[in-house]
C-alpha cells in the first residue's frame, strides 16, 4: 500500500512536531514554512544593530515538559540544553535583598517548604497565607480547577487571602513568565494548572531548562535531516495559499497532493488558507513580550538567572553563563512578559531604562561599561491567556476530513508554551491521519 501523503503547513514547533509524528506513523511528509528557517516563535537571529546572535526571547522550559524534551531528543539536540536537577531560582528586589526558591530533597509538595520558610520578600504572615493557598491548589479536584476558567487568578488569590503585595512578590514571579501576563489578566484555571503541574505534583517538575545554543539551532537543520532521512521534504521560504481535503496550494502556484493536512499556523492565517477548517475567529487576542539584551565590558552578575520583584526587569538571564562562548564581558538578557506598556516605548528609551535598572540590581554594573544594547519586541508573542479562553480554544479536529489544527493556541490544556505547541502538533498529526490520540 502507498504511504499517506501528509502536508504540514507551518514550521514552528507545532509544525515540526506534527511532521515528525507523521513520519513516525509512516506518512510521506511535506513540511511547508514561509520563512527560510524552522522553529517558529522560538528562534535566534543576528541583531542588525550589534551584529550579535540573540534569541527572540528567553524560551526556557521546565522539568514537567516531556513532549518538548522528547522532540529535542528525537532530533538529537537535547544535548544542547541544560536542565537543573531541582528548581533553584535566586530572587532579588530593588533594595538589595536576596532570597531563593529552591526545591529540597523532599517529596512534593513538601520540597518547596524549607526555602519558602526563609523567603525574605514576604512577611511571615504573607508566607503562611501563601502556603495555605498553595495547599488549596494542591488538593483541588480537577473538575473544580477547570471550572475556574471564567475567573482571574488574582480574583481566586484574593478569595484565598492573598493581597496585592503577596501577588506581586511571589505569585506573579511564576504567572508572568508561564502565562505571559499578570494574575489579574490570567485565567485562574490556567494559572492553577501551572502551579499544580510544575510546582506541586512532583519534586522535579519545576526544574528550569534552557538552550546552550541559539534557539534556531535546536530545530534547524536537525528537523530537516530527520524528515529527509524518512523520505520527507521541507519547503522553506514557501507560503501556503490554500488548504483543504486532497490538496494544499502554495502562493507560487504549486499544488501539493495531500491525503491529510495539518494547519500549524496562527489563527488568522489558518482561517485565511482554510476558512472551512476554522469558520470563526476564536477571538483569543494576544499578549506581548519584550526582551532587552545588554552587553557589559565585564561580569556584573554571578548566577545564571534571577527573578526580580517590583521591577521592570522581571527575570534577568546571564546569557554568558547559560550559553558560553560569546566572547569577553557579559551578556545579560532581561525578559518582560505581559509588556503592554513597554512594547510601545521607543527602543532607545527602553534600553536605557533597563540598563539603569540593571545598575541598581547589580552593584558591579555601576562600574561597568555598556558595550551594546538590543531590544527585541514581540507584540503578539502569545495568545492572551485571559479568563474564558478555554471555551474559545479549538481542538485539533476540524469540519474538514483529514485536516487538523495545531499550535499552542489550540485546546492543549497548557498555557502558550513550547510544551503545549509540541503536544498540539503530535495530536494534530494523529487526528489528520486517523490514528488514536496519544495520552499526551
């Protein structure tokens, strides 16, 4: 029997995962990507202003992300990442106080207890209240968690005795980077999922992992080699004009026969190329991320990364430590999630503001010279993970036979993460090809 022909539209993580899953299921895979490289929104590039390689954002992953790590293992690039054995995050404030959120060698959820008991950025009363709220999350039945989607996480926290100070100094340290917005804008169901899956279910789920190479190199050219070795092909620099049962049309006029198709595209693009597959705009909106890269002439920060409370510099990543080999001096990258104000600022002003903040946070930076600054804005980095979004996120299956949707914005149950994107791609390939969905 001939192999089924699967065309995957979109070469981000969801599309790459769908293509690899399709090849594993025996399909003849064609992966189409309009840009010259694979990887989607997790990519690296040479900044034109500085001539240096930067990632478009600090795309870290957690120990509770088996699908993402499994994809990198399949491609042979997991060795280019690092993963903590257990969570260990330094936390600073603007007044010089330092603490840590560190997982002890204890079973979950007790593993966070020792470091949290000494956490200096909350009062003793606030810590006790936060522990009670964490216990409520840990013991919450799944049906009750899902029913929280119409409420903001800040609203849920308020009902459980958490004030604005505790939210800003503890809860949002985790909600902002994982859900790309503050607790008052994020679905309580999604935020509760993050805490339960990443921090409360196992002792290793919250361990932080990162790439030691430019993000594009985790996927490209490894995915091309993997697919081509299995009889597939990658058409990069080519765009999809239309897709439906039996055929995918490219903007240059080429027609690709397709027994099955996966639309691993943003919602607007998916609707444009296949209106019958996504009849209505899901109305998910978007949330921005801004990253500011600062190069100093000398080391100014020792740890590989730190979270910061009450600061525009929400998370500071020591790229020189995380991805060695970048030359002399030190490269710090500041990640600002839910950056609704910052995304509209002039780059020069934003760069100066962040460099000034780093000088306040890192005393050694006050004696250092800033060699270069690069600002990377992603105005539509993720869909808005707001209350009520669960009902709007479509599943993989569409009204068109053999056509499936993929992307972190689909109904994965996860926030807009690399893990969610990979899971969506695996599921979409199986749906399109008529295979049972995996447990992931």
